C-alpha cells in the first residue's frame, strides 16, 4: 500500500475537529502511523494523530499503536506524556489495536527485553523474531474460526520484522496462526497482530476494530 503524499502533513481527518466522540487516536511518535490513517479515511472513520499528551482529548474512544521500533516508541511515549492517558484508556477496557511494535507495547511479558510497557495483553512476545527488514514475507490465513462473530477468512498478512508470540495466557485468544505460531491475538477490546494489516489494502481488520 502506497500512502498519498497528503498524509505527510495531515494531522487529523477532515471531520475530526468537529467530532465530539468516536475519534481514533493513532500514536504518531514514530512508525507507520500514516498508513493506518489512510485506511481509516477509506472507511470514513475520524482519526487524529497522537504526538503529545494534549492531543489525547475527550473525543478519542479508541487507539491504534502502529508498527515501528518499540524501544523508541516506548521512550517517546514517556517523554511526550502520552503513556499515562493511553494506559488509562486501556485499563478502562476501551478499544486498542496494536500492530507489530504495537503488539510488543501491549504485551504483559517480553521474552528478550527487560522492559514492559502497557502490560495489558496476556502473552509473552519476542521482539524482531522474524528477521531483518529484507526478510519480510507475506502469507494468507483466517482470523478466527467459522461461526465466530469476528471470523475473517483469507486475510492477507504482511510481516516486517514482526514480533514472535512465545506463549499466550488464558485471558487472550489466538485468532490467527502461521506455521502453527500465533500471529494475531484478541483479549476483549484489545487486538494485536504481529503483521501489518494497514499495508494490504484489506480493511476488514480495521472494520472489526471500529466495531468494538
């Protein structure tokens, strides 16, 4: 997916300023936030980039944590003051969607990193387990199972140095696997993927997130 040049300078969707609620806040301190914004525009869903604590206002009812470099994002979450409002949002059970680095930020345990960030997702995750940037790959798999309310068949998956889910605790459900390994988890209103749905052109996972 190629993002239009307009997203380089765009800080929010055209309707975000007038929206009193229902806005998706996209963490934008580092990483692939513009791609998520483009998907939300395609779906007609208001969004706003989160760069500082003041950006997190009362209109925001869901949050996307994009792919990128989790250690850098973790440091910037603290220095910008965004860690506290996002942590409170997650603790309140409001929807959050973590992709790639976002999955690492959400995990309650990290296998090869002493840091734990939001610690909300009942899983142990290993950083950069799928190799270097040039070792990226694509696959197709189902999200969930036939009969599930959130079942999404034949979902395209794009991996870029994706995290590896070492283990999944009883509070989280494995929704997608590749070669027997979990790559998508759901825990209530928390969605987390080791892959990048925003890069595929398939909007179904974002639609599911918006329905939470």
